[in-house]
């Protein structure tokens, strides 16, 4: 499983700005494996 931080948090971090939410992309995993590892389904795009 590979997990990548993406989106505005990455941009804001590079610009030394404060950010309040983080988006993640997870690859090489199944929804069931992610749930077993403690991930919580959020929104329509889980996994």
C-alpha cells in the first residue's frame, strides 16, 4: 500500500501557509484491507 498526501495542503505547506484539511490518495490496496487497517470510509470516493 502506498499513501500520498495531495491537494491544497501540499501547496500550502510548500508556501509555508497554515492548512486545515488534508487529502490523501491510497493505491495498491482494497477497500476491505483499508478498513481492516483502521481507515474510515469518508465520502463517495472511498477507496
